[in-house]
């Protein structure tokens, strides 16, 4: 699955995108798996209330299932203006 990072999430992790193999069942499981990988991931995912997630380019929740998902994107909340 492709995992895409935007804005300060990308800056903390140091990658715009990566392809990973995961056994995570939910987005929350994926976050826990990534956070345990390295300190930079733990820093990026320390406060998930400051993050939004999209699954295959549709906004979703952290309790969403990952079955069949090809892309997960993490980004800070967007503001309009």
C-alpha cells in the first residue's frame, strides 16, 4: 500500500510517499505500526487529533478498515479562505 504524507507530516517523517507492506487492519493500527518503526514517525503521529486521513483520496476516520485500500494519506486539517 502507498502511504502519502503532506505538509508538516512529510517534514517530520522526511518522505513525501512510501510503499509499505502491512498487516494493519485499521488506520489506527497502521499509525501504531508506523510510530513504532522510528522516532521520526512517532513524532509525526504523536497527536492524531491534529491529523486527517484519506483512504484512496476520500476523507476517512482512524477507525476505518484498510481492506482493499491502495493509498493512505496523512495531512493536517485544511483551512479555507
